[in-house]
């Protein structure tokens, strides 16, 4: 692997990057522009969002990976990101600078926070803190998973934690290994086991996977992913059935197609009953295969558990554009008392909407003054329901109400409209649902237009 040798330049660039990211980052995709924030893993602690990432150190670097530390960024809305702390190799068992600070992950357990990292392609380490952002200490003073522990390289750790606190680490290249952790979170409770795949397929074609493994759980199913490819299993130890790739050219906006590659480090997370996929990207101006950004997309699961290919858009998540109506109802930021499912009209819809359920869409741009708002829905409830449109939050100013009569069945869709009382511009939209007992309606999309 080719490396940069100018230490003075490296230190200067790192200092400049830290200065810039101490301020809020721009909104949209990439989530942090031109700072080399890559290989992202997100954890939610007490409602706050923490991004644990590797850091490509040299802007525009064409000469190979150069990563001399790890970053922690924070957010409350997935839109604005702030650099919170840096973990340096000097603060780990390495005890010296290094330019191979490779992929990482983190998890919390019993009031402590654990940060797992790769020492290049050789081995895995772990540090611990009383806070999600450090300061960190190395409790072992040696590798967490040493080199030679398995036939594969020990790199790219990913952590899965069950609801009962049982925690696993997954790692590897071409083949993936899993091991349950002891309750101390810094030692293995078992010898790593190889995960079996029915088919190896990835960015290099048939017969090969990649590195960049990740493991998450949804609705009782386990999902093993490598970059933007994934497989499913009913058991954490497998066997896993390969399902394909999450990213397609057809669902990628042109601005992200210049550097479109399926060889990218990705991971999944849930926030406010919504699932997301975050991964690195090298499409944005100034990015290279060795100086990358990170992008965020919504994730939706089909009724059979498979993952729908994502849409990779510049607007990102947590914000919306009324001028690009309609807004897909399932792309909410927060909800209460609803579920998602495949819509008979195509795509996805929000189901299970009952009295007092709500859907929150913050940062809706370009709403016309006194806008007409349309809702595409179905309702098998004989009484139908009412949609209250509030500004910003569930008890925010009431902008208007819209009656939604029964459509006669859950597979028959109608569109209703109402006029709002609102100034033009940007605001959060919260849909609050009122009605009788049972499921009131299923919402496909909504959109705005001038009166």
C-alpha cells in the first residue's frame, strides 16, 4: 500500500480539518463535505446521534489510504453534524502515531462506552470511556483480536448487540468470523466462528465478497452485509442467504454517479422507528478513492424481510423539498404508533395509523404560502379519519385539517386535498391523526402546490 511520507504536511492538514469540523457541517449528502469522514458507524445514546468514523487525512489524495486517527461526530437531526472528539493511536496500545487507523465501531454496555478499531489489516483493538466521545483508555494494553486468530485478516470490526445485552463482534475479509463477547466487552467468550454464505457475491463479481462486514437485526431476522451487499439468516451464526446489492444506478442521482462504486463501507441503524443506511462515497468534487465522504439514505424492508434498493439523493435525510413533491410518507423522521409496508400502488406506505398517531417531517423547504396539500391514502375503516397539519411538532400551530373518508378497502386509494393557512418558506410538518377506534388509514404520499 502506497503511503504519504510528509509528516509535517499530515499534521498541518489534520489541524486544519479539526478547525473546520468544529463548526456545524452543511446539510444533505454528503453529510460532512470534504473532510474525509468515511467508513461510518452510527450509534444512538439517550436520543443523541454519534458517528464513529475513520478519517482520510489528505484532501484529494490519489496515492493510497492514509488515516492517522478516528473521529467522533454528533448530531440531533442527521442534518447538522459537529466534530466532537478524536481518538489517536497514541491513546491505544500502539502508543505511537500510525497512518493505518482503519475501520471502527462502538457500543455501550452498563454505563460504559466501547470503541473498537482496526490496526490496519492486522488486528483489532478496543478502548473504553465513561462518555460516548471519550476520553478513552485502553483496558487491555494489547490487541482485542490478535493477528492470526482466524484464517482471515482481523479488520473492520462490527458490533451487534441483542436486546438482552448479548453482544457479538464480526470481522474479516472475503470470509467473515463472529464471536460473542464476554460481559466485560473487551474479551471473547468463544472462539470466532466462520459465517457460512450460500453465495459469495460483491463488488468484484461472483465468487468473492469483500471486507467491510456489518451485522444488524430487524424483525427477528439477522442481516449480514459487506459494503452495500447483504445476506439474511434466522440465526446470528447463519447460514446466510445472499440477497444482492442495495445500490443501483437507476436510484442514484446523477451527481453521485461520477464515482459510483459498490466497493463502499456501509452500516445500518434505527432512529425514531426509522431505518437508515450510511456509507462512504467518492463522487463529490474533491473526493477520490482515498479521500472519501459519507452519505445517508432511508432503508425500507419489504414484507418478506428483504431490503428495497435505496435512493441515493443529494437532499439526504431529515429534510424535504415541497417543490419536489410528492413526499413519500414512509420517509418520516419520527413517528408514533405506525408501521411500514409495501404499497399495492408500488413503493411503500405508512400503515397502522390510529387515533393520536403522528408523522414528523422536519425542514420542509419551499412550501408555498397558503399551500394546497394533497394526501394519497387508503382506508378500510368505515369512519375514515382526519389529518391535522401542524407546524414543527404535534402541538405546534395548526395549519389546517383534512378529512379522509373511507375508500372501502385497504387496497383502494383516493387523493384528498385541503388548503393550509401558512406563510411561504421552510418549516417542519407534523401530521397528527384523529378518528375512531382501529386503524384509520394508510398513507402513501403527500405533496404541496400553490393555492
